[in-house]
C-alpha cells in the first residue's frame, strides 16, 4: 500500500515536501491511523501527527485524506484510492507534518461562550428537562472538536478570525437550543453582524466531512430562524 | 524554534498544579478556580482529548429516579464488588456524595438523557442491587452511551468560564521535591517547541488516568500510559493494589473497542457457540449483570472449554438485536456506530463478537479519602506526603478494591477530584508560601529531558520495547494467572526494564517531537508493568479481578490487605480500612451474583 504524506519541520525544512511510504501486509479493514502508526514505528519515527483514542471519540487525528478532511482512526484504508495522499487539515498554520496550530479554532469555540448559563438560583436537585426538550440537543452535543468541518469551509479559510466557523456555531446552537439555558437573547445578539454567523454561505462542506455525522449547516439555519422570529 | 531552548529555564508559580485534564483534573481545577486560587492544568493533550471522553455507560448515584434506591445500598454493592478490598470510609463518602456530584454536573450543563418526568435517566448496570443484594437497581445516570464525552466537554466548558489556566500539550516529566519528600511542583516541557518550564506549586494534584497501554489489547486510548503513576514511583511513592487490573467483558474481540456494559443494562445478553445464554450458569440471579470480573472469567472459561464462537472459537457473542432499532438508536447510538465502523456489523441486526479486554487500573497512587497521597512511615501505614494529591484512575483511594463496578469510575473521578480540591483549599490556608526548589533537583530532570537532544547510541527502540512489554503483559498477567506464568512474566519484564538504558530515538527536533513524548511514556509504562506483575506474582489468593488458578479461593486471613510496590522496597502491605465513617462495617462474605 502506497502513501504520499506531507512533511514539514520548521527546524530543518525551508518548505514543505511530500514523502512516499509503502507498507506491505496491510489487512483488509485496517484503519488509516493504524497504518500511520506502523509507518512511525517501523520506518520513520520523525513522522508527526496527533492521535489518542483510536475510535473517533477524542477528535485528535483530523487530517486531509485524499483531498477530504476526516479522522484517520475511523477511515478504512479499503475505501481509499492509492497512493493515499495525506496532508494536514487546511487553512490553519502547520506546526509540523500533520500537526496544525488549532488556537484560532479554539478561540472561536470559546467566543460563543460554550457553557450553560443559569441565572436563577439552582435547585438542590436536577433542573428538569423533558425528553423532547433534551432531544433538541441530539446532533449538537456530540461534537468532538476535531476541526474537520471548520477547516473544510471556504468562509473560514478567508476569515478565520471573523467568521466563527461551523464547529463554533454548532456549539452556539447547542446552548441556544438547551431549554435550561437563560442566555438565549444575549447569545443571539452576539451572533449578529455580517461575519460571525452570516458568512455561512451554505456550501455544506462541513456536513460532508463531519466524522460524527453532524450537520452544522442545519444548526446554523436553526439559529438564523430564531434570529428572524426574534426580530419580528 | 531551538532558540527557546538556549534560554534559561522558565519558572512559573501557581497555588496548585494539576497534572492531567480528564474529568478528575477538570473537576478539581474548577473547584479551585472558583475559590479564587491560581491553578495550572498541565495536559499532554488538549483537555477534551483526555480519555474520560470515551466513557460510555454512565455514572452511579442513588437518585432513585427510576425505582427505590439509597446510597447505603450503593455502598454495599461497591464493597461487595470490590471483593472486600475496598476501603469502606472512602466508599461511604463516595456513595453519599454521588447524588450531589451528579446534580452539580447537571447544573454545569451535562446533557443527561431524561425520563418522561424530566428527571435524569438511570439505567441498570452490573453488580447493582436494591436492599443489600436484592433486586436489580437502576442507578447509572447516562447521557445516551456518551456520558464521558458529555461530562468532559461540560467540565472543560465550565473551566473556560472560570478562566482556568491551561498548559495544553505540555508533558510533565517528574515531580520536584524538597529534602523531606514534600512535593513542590513539577518539571514539564512544552511539546510544541521543546522548551522546559519549572512549575512551582504549593500543592500538586496528579490526575493522569490509567495505564491500559501496558496490555496489547485494550479499550484504553494510546495516551493512557500511567504517567502519573510512573512519576509517583520515581518520587519514591509506592503503587497500591496494582495486581487488580480490570478486564472488561465486552471489548470487540481482537480489536479492543469498548462496548458499554449499558448494552447489557438495556437488555442485551451473551451467548456462546451453542447459542446458549451462558451467564445463567455462572450467575443465576444477576446473569449478564453480574460484576465485571465474574462475567470476564465466564467468557474466558467458555472459550477455554471449546464453546467459543467464530472459526477460531475465540470469542462469544453479545446479542442486542432483540432490543429493536429504536431502543438501540436512542440509548446506544455510539456503540452502534463503532460496530458499523469497525466490524461492518449493525447490532440492531446481528450480534457483536466480544472478549474480555484490558480496561481499568483499580490500583494506583495510594490516597486517603481527601485525595492526599499517603505512604507508610515507620509504624504509620498512611502518612500524607506534604503538598501531593492524586485523584481518579491514577489514584487508589481505594473505592474499587479488587474489582470496580461499572458506573463507579466517572463517579470516582468527580467525587474525589472535588474532594481533593476542597482539601487543597484548606491546606493552602495553612501553607501560605512557596518553598525554594533546589537547583540540583531541577537539573536532574533537565538532564533527563536533554538526553534526547542528541542522537543516542543505544540500539533499542521505543516501539520495539513497548510492543514486547504489551505482549508479555497480555500473556503473563491476564484474566487467569498462576505461579509459573507470573514468574516468567516477572523475569521478562525485569529484563525489558534493563534494556531501557539502551533506548534511543531518531528524532532530535524540538518542534512537536512525539517520539520523545513516547520515550517518556514508555518509561512510565515500564514502571507500571513492573509494579503490576510483581504485585500479581506475590498475591497467592483469588480476589476480584486477580484470579489465580493455583490459589482459587479468597483468603481473608492472609490477604485482606493492600499491596504496596515501590522501586526502593519491593512489596509491602497495609491493612484495609474496614471502618466506614458513620455506618456499620460490611464484613467479608462469599460473593455470589
């Protein structure tokens, strides 16, 4: 099995280059992460990438695989055309090889105040929420912050500091939809203006790449609807 | 980038240093940040990548939202589940505090699943009963089968609100100590650029999680390398009860991905090659919801006796399809996706091949119920180490004893992360000033980090030694053990540890050098493996997850005591704290489910 992998080490390389690797005896059903780990262990310790849980829950190993963003640990090699071309997630600075600097992404996440706000005194037990109210959070709370969506979004590439991006907006929606949250008005107000939310042009790349099957475009649409009905 | 390494070593001062940003670390940091203390959280990965994120089934608390329940029943189940090795003061504290810990999480925003009346959904889990061993209890609070994800993200979010200071992608190498063993902080390096920082702290909390990577097949993430346990051992602190390692009954066979016990809690069950519902023979009453050690042994026996499934007869099947697609999608969406991704099997249509898989470190850094790290000093078995705390899977408080109940792990990290923080707040009032850290102590660790700046001459590789270690532990320290297998295992691990001095790496960069991180992780894995196999070899009885085929019975007279293993003294023992805080002690009884 053949791989072409983006390499860059700022200490030694003037510019990035592509390195070829080859693995034999790759069993069917092997995930890309397992192949990368084998390359690192058997051939080249300097190949650098993030990884942890190996089952698509921690969100560490987002990368661009044959032109599409995805998590290496849940991408089966069987599904990939050879040679497999692997690059870092696009649109954010590269630290080394497949490792990007995610600070801008995290900054936008923090910007939506991604935490429950309750102003009333808390009861001594749980806040009540019906199963129907809770169901509104399905498809929103499962995000693993892998950045596959935001780094596939042209609007985010062009304005990563002004457009919040699909991941942060999905998170905004997660709190706007939460029946327990008491910051509804403020949350909508904060998203006004031409950039933060409205730079989404429903290109839908985010939906196509999300490894958790989430739909940020739909979430953004829900926020827009709420803004409209609020202004009426 | 290498410029920064020529600069003098930076020193930062905080009231508290927390190493690890999983549920335990983040619960503690939140408590401390809200008490207006300065807290540094050092994590080798971005916080939401920590392994708490992978916890599925839920968190136990006697809320009685589904049926009658109370904390005392929960305490009984936990003591029994521990095979009477758990410390009953800590267990009482945990079970009493559990409801409060869950309500707090709910207030932090955790999206728990809900019952029709709006209260938190609770499901049945293994080893839980009403009325001290009666009917099955439903005590496990769940957010579908993504409870760990929901909790970790909510805690991180609350820490954003509280403005906790994070050192993301920094690796803690070693604790820094004063002359009397007191802990004064730690030396860490920035993975991003290789720069070294000394973090001076009046209190240090280790919350680095478990060490499942000592085994070949494991549900654990690659980051679960027992870093805090290794650090503690190098600081002269023994590890407690390391022979008690939990094998989860339902890892995906051969692959290791976890299938939550909640799958059986929702009504799933195990079948052997004959299609027989096998657990009825091993646990007539609790059946598939017996304790994990019991179910894991049952599966291993079925396979050993030729009733395994598949062409190699090397696993059994977990059947869920009778639950119907709706229940599976609503309550178990995560494991459904995992099965489809890794097996091409939809559990709504076909059974899942499963086998016991390394899952949880019951042992760890010994602490009392306030999270203080305690060591034997002369005649005192549990003397606090000044300035040092531990909580969660890296710690041994010990609420799990010989076998942890499902749903008690998330509970442990939250209750004792919080308890440790509360004790730290008091401790800091009495200990107002930072102590000077000796240059010699710092330089020793700096040299260790710098060792990898130049190419080494040793012929051993990280991957080579690590793969051997995992293979040896898998073969010699698994579900069933005996003297011969363990003796060989001890020899093999000792020889591997010897070879560590010939370790070198091919990557000398300062920039995001993951080869260097893996070398330090291997040092920690080796320490944990040594402690585990030595402790297992010495314990000549069967208790909880430690099953000896040559000593098949529990021996309360000789062995109802905690093991302690240290580099300096080898094995030592201390008594179990059998006296609870306010209720009567649960005396040891035969353990049947």
